[in-house]
C-alpha cells in the first residue's frame, strides 16, 4: 500500500489562511496534478474541515472523512491510520491520497505509513496561517522529481526515508 500526502503550500509554508479558507487558491497546474494523482489512487482521506472547504465529495474517488459524526453520503472514520490503510488494502486499493488538513497530515506522518509527499509550492505569501504539520516532526526526504510551471509554481515529489537515525 502506497500512502502519500498531497498538498499545496505558499512560498512561506502555509496550506491555508485558516480552517475555513477555501482550497481553491492554487494554480491550474496544481489542480490538474491533484486530480490526476488522486484519481489514480482512487481513494482520498481528509479531515472534516478540509472537506467543508471543498463543499462536496470529489468525483471518481472514494472520499473518506475523519469525523466522529456521520456525514451524509460519505464514508467517515476515526480509525488510526494503520488500521484504515489495512482496511483499504483489503478492499483492493493500492494507493491512498492524504489530502489534509494539518491535523490529518500530522497524524498520518506520525504513523510512519506515509511513503511519498507530492507538494506544490505556489508563488504567493499569506504571512500567517495553517502549516502543513501541526507538530515538531523530523523526517529526511529524497527529492524524486521537480517541475517548475510557466506560472512559477514548483511541483515536487519526495520520498520519505523511514530508515536510520534522523539526526535532525
């Protein structure tokens, strides 16, 4: 099972201005990449606040929302990441896209289950907002691919290195 994080960040490292900030501030290249990669995975996982910024389920993907209460028409969960990923593997999924927000990104990263990060760095500054992770984490990454778009966005793909001493 490949579990990856996909996120867009401002040049100063924020994924949004606040928990209700709509997720539509990114470039067309980022949106195209997001659709392509998450449809390939077939299943996306996000928190309730992130889902609310979208306003509707994303088509052609199984949408799983972390929520203690049911959300009409959607699969919800409170399972730990490892357990959720095991259940999805039993259903035949090979990849899972973790789509935010900060609490969900942190929870999955801490679980040790994330193997890749697909990050888009957008040429915009918020000055304040929500960081990608909400705790102090230490992981070494290996850059696997990078593309600069005509609009100045950077599309990055990192492998998460879980072995060895982090030494950070």
